[in-house]
C-alpha cells in the first residue's frame, strides 16, 4: 500500500463524485487533505467525513476557473496546512448533449474555463510551491474523451485533450526538478455528474453496458486508488503519462 503520511494533498472538486473518492483514498494512504470546491457545503461535508476518520482535513471554497481564487487558495493551503505536496486537478462540469451546431457559447466557454483554464491555473499554482522544494506530484483528471471522441461533447473533449497535453508539457518542464505530473483518463464512472446526465437523457446506462467489456460502470474509489499510486513514491518514474481506467471501453472500436 502506497504511503502518503506527512504529505498534504489538495483535491479540486473534492466535494462530490470522483474528487470526493480521490480525497478519501488519499486520506486512507495517510495524507492530510485540503478539499477545494465551488460548493461550500459539499467541501465541508467531505472534510467532515475525513475528519471523523481521523484525517487532518480542511474545506476551501474556490472556483478553479478564477485565477485569483486558485492562487490565493493554494497559498492558503500551503501556509495553513504546512505544505503542498500533492495537487489533484479534478473539478469538472458537463454540458454533454448538443452537437456542434447547437453548442452555445456559454457551454463552450464554461467547459474550457473550468476544465482547461482551471487545470492550467491549478498546475501553475502547484508548481510555484513544489518547484522551489524540488518535490511534489500533480495529477490531472482528463477523460477517455480526451482521445476518444463522442458526439455532443465538443467542448468537453477539447478540454480533456488539452489536459493530457498540458500534463505532458508540465512533466517535461519539471522532471529535472523532482516534480511529477500525470493524468488519469477515467471511462464511465457512477458519480453525481453521471446521474445528472442520465436523468436528463444525455447518456444511457443500458447502451453503455452493452458495449462496455467490463459490463459495469467504474467505481470512483478505483480512480482514487490510482491517484494514490501516481502520487506516491512507488510511481517515482511515471511522469507525463495518462493512465486510462475504463473497463476496456476504449479497447474496443465502439463506445
Ligand atoms: N463521471 C464520469 O464518468 C467521468 C469520466 C471521466 C472523467 N470525469 C471527470 O472527473 C471529474 C469529476 O467528475 P465527477 O463525475 O465527479 O463530477 P461531479 O459533478 O459528480 O462532481 C464535480 C465536483 O466539482 C465541483 N466543481 C464544479 N465546478 C467547479 C469549479 N469551477 N470550481 C471548483 N469546483 C467545481 C462540483 O461542485 C462537484 O463537487 C471531472 O473533471 C470530469 O470531467 C468524470
């Protein structure tokens, strides 16, 4: 089991879904957790759950698409929790559904703002803390939609592809300074985002299960355990990688 004792991990979108699961798994490995979310109640709920399990945890409210809020929050975590050793840029939004001709400016800009600009701001703020200390690990949550296209997701796919490339650039720039950057590309995970998309008919579980070789949706805790491994010293030579975790969905030519 990877050991993250003595490290502080910041997880964006940590109030729900994958971010919450990642925060829980990082805490199980011994890390102190800064739960960052735009939703204050959600951030507090996750921090409360972690504290009840004996983890040092604090909730922070920030919109990752706001550069000033990101810089101030990352600084606050480092000074209030003692260090900033791990950053997981996970927060995301879904406007999945309309094809390109019907995609609104608002959906396009919001998607790019949160999932591309937000990851850039989060990586840059992390590096400003990690590079001087010559230690740290950044994990960016991309998606299989960063390399496997899907109708109705032009902005989502564009942002997630950018995340994979930004991760590679970061790894190349930082490797000699002892800071690593990797990405995770989850397939279909049962989270509030998925449930909301299913409820409005933008995705259909039965259709997915017919083409998904694993014949089940992903469990967010599985993504959490992958994040723990990537952040740990066990993954010291894994840098600039994007690890797919999708039950073989993208190993078949449909889906
Ligand atoms: N659910 C899936 O199937 C799936 C698959 C691949 C990748 N992903 C990615 O995983 C990440 C998490 O997705 P999820 O399914 O857990 O979503 P979710 O909607 O269940 O949870 C997202 C969390 O992020 C927070 N958030 C949203 N916008 C924010 C902002 N601007 N600043 C700070 N926090 C913000 C929300 O309040 C929420 O707590 C996203 O980047 C998503 O694209 C999800």
